[in-house]
C-alpha cells in the first residue's frame, strides 16, 4: 500500500475471506482501495464441482462476510474467480 500511496494510486485487492480480518480490510479501505471477493480460498479444482446454486451461495456468503466482518460498506463490486477460471 505504501508504494501505491507514493503515486496516489488506488487498486482493488481481491481477498480470500478465509484469511481476511477487519483490521487488514480497514487498512486497505482507509487508504482508498477497493476490496473484491475471491471466495474463501483459492482451491484448485474445488469450485468446478459445485452446482450454479452452490457457487452463487458461496459468492453471496463471501460478500456478506466482507460486509459484516470486514467493514466493507456495500457488497463488493468485483469478483475474481479462483484459479482464473472463467466458465
């Protein structure tokens, strides 16, 4: 974050909710950065086995966690798929 502040640059940090806590999130938010959802963790192959409904529920659960536990004021606007999957 210090290097970004040097250039008055802002970024979106995609966080795994399993490893993110309020103090860490607040540092990013207070510096003017955004937080995006990267689900619980970046597990290879796990998400391919989920149904659409299970995946949606996991995504919404992550958004809710970021709002309630990390102090993100509204649902994250951005999502980054684990392992870079697109379909």
